[in-house]
C-alpha cells in the first residue's frame, strides 16, 4: 500500500459474508453510504466484477448539492477484497474476519481539491454509518 494513501477502518459485528453483502448490494448501499445525517444516498448501482462499473448518488437532503461517486472495479475477490478506480485514483476495500466480526479497511489515493484530514474524516464517517447500519 503506497504511503501517501489515506486509510480508514471499522469493525462490524457480523461475519464477512454479511458485511460483504451489505457493502456491495445496491439495495443496501443507500442505507449507509453518506457522511452525515443531512446527506443521503438515493440510489446505487453495482456491477461487481473486474471491469464492472459502480455508482452511488450522494446528495444533500435539502437538494443544495450532490454528486455521483462512480468508478470501475479493477479486482474483486469475494468476501475478501475489492479494488477500484475512481477518476484515475485507486482504492482498496479489505474484509478481514475477526471471530464473529469483520474488520473493514479502506485505503485510497487522496484527491487534490480537499484537505487530507477532511477526506479522511468523510470516508471514516461513511464507514461509521456502515457499522451503525450493521448494528455496531
């Protein structure tokens, strides 16, 4: 993992297969994929295979702004690892079993528009929502 990548992680109280399903199922992603309560994820699409595309619509609930978080999967190892490209930047999601729990670690190349700490905090907030969705 390159040293300049940002790394965030969480622990969820479910087995790896359940965590994988919640992270990759388009009908489940809108339940957790937002960084704060004034945002939401109205829709998500997933073609979970190498070369497949994904997209999650992220919007402020008041309609003031929004964007599509989209990219292409570059490696998929079921229940273990997802690598993807987002606009020339790479990210990796690792699913690591720990007894009846799963540790999720996301590492990603930062972008240049926002401070590193803001990016780390935003991605961590989304992972925290993921953990809350799964009962952590």
